[in-house]
C-alpha cells in the first residue's frame, strides 16, 4: 500500500467520523428535547417502547446516544428499569439505519449535500437552520469520507499480508474481538459498521469474515453507556448491563447460527452485487431477530440485573444530608445531558433541603435560644457554600460541552438556582446570629414580636417546602403560587414593621431588641425574594424543555 493511499485512508476516516459527529450533533441540537420528552412520557407497553426506541435512534442515528439518554432518565427516576428494557431493544433496531443509507450508495450526490449544508450554516443566521445545515452537511461529508476510504483501500485487496489478516476474521472469536475493540475505541457502532462496509466494498474483507466483526461491533457500542453510567444510581448501571446483555446474547446466537448454517450465504443472495447492502441487511437482521427473541424475556432480564447488581446498604437521609461535597453529580464525567441534568436536579434538591433546615433552625434560635442544632446549622452552612462552589464549577464544565440551546439554558438556570439557595442559607445564618445575640445579651422581645417570628417561621417553611416538593406541578401554577407566597411575605414584613414602630413608641421592646427585630424582618423578606427567583428559574426551565 502506497503512502498516498494510506494518507487518503486516514483522510477518509477523518471525514467519515467528523460527518457522523456533525450529523448527530445537528440532529440532537435540532430535536433533542422533543425526543427526550417522548421518552419521558413513555408508557410501560413493551411494543410501544420498542417502536419509540427504534424511531428515536433512527433519527439521531446512534444507539449509544439513545441508551445514554435512557440511563439518565432511569438515574433521575423519570423512567423505570422495566421501561428502559424496551427502549434499548428498539434502539438497537434503529441504529441499523445508517448502514442501510450507506448501502443505497448515494455518494454521487454527497458533494452537493455537503455544499447545501455548509450554505445553510454560512449564509443564514437562524440557529435552527444551522442545526439543519449540520445534519445535511454531515451526511454529505460522511459519504465523501466513505468514498475516499473505499478508493484508498482497493489496493489492499491485492496485498497478501492484509488479505491474510482479514481472512483470520473468519475465526468467530478473532472477528468478534476485533469488532468490539474497534467500536469501543470510536464509541459508535454506526461509524464502525460504515467503515466495515468500506472495507468490504473495496474487496479488502469478505462478507463471510465481516459478519463476525459486525457481531463484535454490537458489543463494542455498549462502552459509551458504560462510561455514562459511572457515578449514577444502581438502576442506571442495571440499564447499561441490560444493553450489554442484549448484544452479547445476540452475538452468541448469531455466531452459533452462522457457524452451523449458511446464514451469510442466504443474506448475501438478497443483494449479490452489493456487499455494503449485505452487511447492512445482516446488521438489521441481527437486531430485529435478537429483539424478537428477547422481547418476551425483558422483565426477566431486568430481574437478573437486580440480582447481579443488588441494592447496596443506603446511607440514611441524615447521613446523605451531611455528606460533604457532591452526592449525585460525578465530577469525573458528564455523560449526556439527560444524565447530568437529572443529577443536577437531585443535587439542587439536596442543597435546598439543607437551606430549608437552616432557616427553620435560625427562627428556632430566635424563639428559644441556641442549642445543639445551632452548631449543626453552622456546619451545614459550610456544606451549602461548598455545594454552591462545586455545582458552579460543574455547570461551567457542562455548558462548554452542551450543544442543545434548551439544555444549555437549563444548566445555566441550575447555576442561578444554586446561587439563590446559597443566599437563602446566608440569610438564615444572619437570623441565627441575631438569635445568639438575643440569648447572650439577654435582649428582650415582646410576646407580640415573638408571635410574629413564629408566623415568619411558618410561612418560610411553607414556601420552601412547596418549592422543593412541586417539581411535578405545572410550571405556571408553581410560579403563581410562589408569587402569592412572596407577596404574602412582603405584606407580612410591611405589617410587622408598622407593628414594630408602634411597639417602639410604646416602649414595649428594648433599644437593642428593636434593632435586631428590624434586621430579622429584612432577612425574612430577602428569603421570600430568593424563593420567587428560584420558582421563576424552575418555570423558565420547564417551558424551554417542554
């Protein structure tokens, strides 16, 4: 093989992979949230699940991307493990669409497709048109790369050493291993199948050898979901294991069938002059037949993963709340937006729980003096500050990698929500400090003022509890309720200030008590403002992701 052929091969591979990346990125940016919405609302019907999984994957042309989304939904509790089984089965069928497109040999119009896609990106300002342009250009670049690889590899068919290497793949174990390793490296079965089609088209590898490599590629594609499941819940890891079980089972079944029966010859007879079509048809047959075989066993597969990965001893809620640093977000990997958005939501919920607890302890300190909970609140404030810092760093990292505009906005919203929660805890610490001073200096507050402090404590608890517990409430309803509570806090603050001025005139409070009570009212009002800010962010996020 000459150097120029080798360089052409590398260039073709680069264009093929980059075209796949452009196309998948454009598709997910253009329609990612609609696909996620469909998956989230999926029922437990197995046939509907398979159909939806196949359709979604056919659109984004990546079973790995669909499986990673499913891992995220299972991790965040939006989808059960049983529902995930059907989506994964459908995803494996949908991923075969790329091979079928390549087999249609539309390479002749690939330069035109690339030109039209680039024109949409360069000459128009609309972000949506840019996404569509990336899809069209990516498809064109993909086929140009495919054609370059096929041309560059034609001389390999006459190289004895390379032919000898390729014929070794007729050994099922070697072929499966080669396909699995290569696909794991590039993390895309669609891309690796396309490269295999290019090899076969150039005559460098026979169809009988290619089938075993193809089976291995189905196993190798699981690596992306495995990586995305790092740091996720036990159920999310089980979802990844189901994906792996599906492809390993299919590989074992088809390897046995191809060894004992002339299945490759039968598939080849369907398109005798089109070896790329033969590979595409075998790929489609592999996933459809495996799905039909395992469809009745889906619930048993889920049960088996629960036995393989049993639930570990869970820390108590108290231990989880006091855990220093991030409990749900994994700083080593982001996975897909579905994974880290769900984890970010859980981390913010934990942070809000901690801040709510501190607000309650702060008012209790004013009413009854400091106790062991007061010291605990100070340590909790340190944890909230740490969480705010680490969530902010995580969000910054996620925003760099996120291409979908709506998901990027949701991540930015998480940054602002964390900041507002941290400020709520700061105001709680201010109130707690006033309570400590009241106890230390024996400052007197009137019975009427103490009754008002009790009312402040109650309304803050109601606002914060509703805010945390209303994630499934209609976003307009949540925002309206938060606005009513914030207005109620403003009205209470104004009324209590008037009462406070009256008590000052009547000499019912000490001078120091008057000052501290006024400060308590200020922090009480600020808590209401931050509650409204969080509700607005949650509603804005819900609307953008709808």
